[in-house]
């Protein structure tokens, strides 16, 4: 990615702030090269005071001269928001959208220009630099555009490139599953409390166990089923717990949770 690129973030919500703060802290983008636009003056003031980022509520002014524009607005506002700044886009301005459910074809239609478009689907762990973002390229985006987008989102975690046809599934799994995991952590911690552990200690033990298990899946290349078997000694306590999970239908319930979330993602656009 070229140094000193000018980047504008449309939408000063949680994800917009996450991207801005991480891009600055990792020195991927300098604060002087960042702008943010949002109708909420309190949010743009926060960006200015806390991160040194120029902010305002005029999308067209914010986009003028930008090399990259990241759309962090609500999907139902996509057409209106894009119409407010598209005349300011240069021919090579890269537009990246994180709006759930808004397909690349629609984005390109709203833009009314042959500019490069990339669709991105991050998740909330981006806030702690442990996110997962999936990227898909539009009809005018090149490998270099994908490389640029990947560099930006690598600042908030891991990245993956997939065809857009997978994005509903990505939304149902990667973007939604942190909420599912939080429910699992909460329930496991309650189990610890039931067995006599202090609540704060129980929550901390579960959180670290989940972090460690996820790290092992990500780093050692073993299938989760193999790692599960490594914990499950013959006639031990873990197998009894696993039997209760199967009895309660946890596996099937989680699969259904992902498929339902993916179905809803497909309806958003």
C-alpha cells in the first residue's frame, strides 16, 4: 500500500472508530491523512479530540481528494449515503463497504461510476485487534486493490478473501458467532458458579480456556475433533460433560444458529 494515502470513513459508529483507532495505532495510516463524516457532531468531535482526525457532517467534502473511502453506515441508508458523495469520487478511488447485506452489484449501481469496489465483512473482536474480516472484489477492483484492503483490515485482526456468494454464510458465522460464543462463555461460567467458584474467577477461567482453545485450532493445524479427543481421556470427567452437551443438542443448535443468521443476512440486502 502506498504511503500517505488519504482515507475517509463515512460513519463514526463503533466499527468506524475501531478502524480509525487501530489504523493509527498500527501506523498503517497517519491521523493527518484520515477524515470522518457523520451527522452526529458528538461522534466527529470525539474523533478529532481523541485521535486527531478531521471530522464533519458533509460527506461530499470529506470524500473530496480521498484515495480510499470506507462505508461504515447502516445498510438501509446505502443508496442515500452513496448519492451524497459519489460526484466527488476520482476514477481510482477505492470504495470499501462493510454494510451487511448490500451486495457489490447494488453498490456499483448506486455509485454510477466504474470505480473499484470491495465488500468487507468484519466482526466486533476487531476492537481488540483479534477480528476476522472477509473481503470480496467488485468488477473494477484489481489484485492491488484487494491487497490494499487487506493491509487496512490486517490492522484489526486476520483477513480472508472469498467470493461474494459466500457472504451471507460469512455474516451468519464470522460476524454473528461472537455473540454465540459469549452465550457459551456465560453459560460455562454459570456452571463454575454452580460448582462453587466465585463468579469473576469462573468467568476468567472460561474466557482463557476459550482463548487457548481457539489459539490451538488456529495455530497447530489439527481438526477440532482431534483436539477434543486429546482432552477426553478414557472414563474421565470430560467425556461425561460431552455426553451432556450431545444430550442437550448443543451441536445441532449451534448449526441452526449459524444458518438462521445467514438466512437473515441474505434478507438485509
